[in-house]
């Protein structure tokens, strides 16, 4: 079962911490953002399976953020708000929200809504999804998706095969999230690779050409990229 990643966009630090702690206890991988910019950065930095988006974010509008995200991708979005009038709910649905839950809410109800939306959506982002115009930094390394170029911390370029580059993109889309061999094979569009040691051999080659410490073996699971990934427009 893939570890699903949720993004909580909430500017009330206490509320965000409560939601994150509860959802982590339910087995989700949770990241937090307190503003539009932080939310977009989190989306650019890796896979997100569902967003919990507060309607009121200080100077930012959750409805406008929802519309902006929806214009770029299909990640499921649940709006969260103390405003629960019909016209306020409709504003969220009209810009593409999948569901709307009013504060204060029972955490178990929130959990049920999340599970329902994830089941209903059937559109979990591909493990290898990544903006093709992105420049990403990870552990001192740099990956330019526009050119499929990998640059080491010392500034020299590292030549990767197409297969190794595809594997690197899978890890960059899922920083700090353990991935099974089956998930990696599916993301590479080669389910047969999950059999035998094909994935292990591919990971070994990528480690040899980059930095072995970047990819850790998770006993009984598979592999995990051990560093954060940040977008870089330079």
C-alpha cells in the first residue's frame, strides 16, 4: 500500500499542528504550508496525493489558490473553512474543489472525507510526475528537467542513461517517502522490473553515479531519497 502524502494548507499554526498530528497517526505522510507561496513550493517539491486547503489564509484566498492549482493539475482538494453557507461552498466547488468541510469538525469525519475523496478520485498523481520545466536541487546536487542534466555539487555534469534519469525523477518526485520496488517499477512503466533484482541493480547504478548516501535502502520496503527537494529557477 503506497504511503499517501497530504498537504495541509492552514495559517493557524495550532490547527495545522493538530491536523497534521492526527493524520500522521492514521498513517499518512503530512507536510504543512501556511500561505499560497508555501503551498505552491510544496507542490513543486514533490508528489502530493491530496490537499486540505483553508479558505482564509490571511491575505491569501483559498478559493483563488484552489483555482490556480486546479488549472495546473488534478490533485484532489478538500476546502476547509469556518464559512459554511451554501454560496461559500459553491465558490469552492466552482473552482474545482472535490469536497468542503466546515470548522469546527470531528477529526474522524475529516478522515472519512479524505478517504472518500481519495477512493473517488482514482487519479493519484504518478510517482514520476514532475514539471518538465523544473530545475531542482537535492543534497547539493542539481537536476535540470528541461535538459535532463544532472550536476554534482562540484559543478560537473554526470551522465545518466535514460533509465537512470527516469529513476532519479521518481525519487525527486517523492523525497523522504519510502517507495517499494513495485511502486518504482510502475512509475517506470515496467511492472516486470519488480520481479527479480532489476530495480535493485538500477538503484545501484544510480547510486554509483551520484551519491550512495542520497538513496537509502528501507528494509522490508524498498528505497527512499534521504534529502529534501527544492525548486530552483536559476
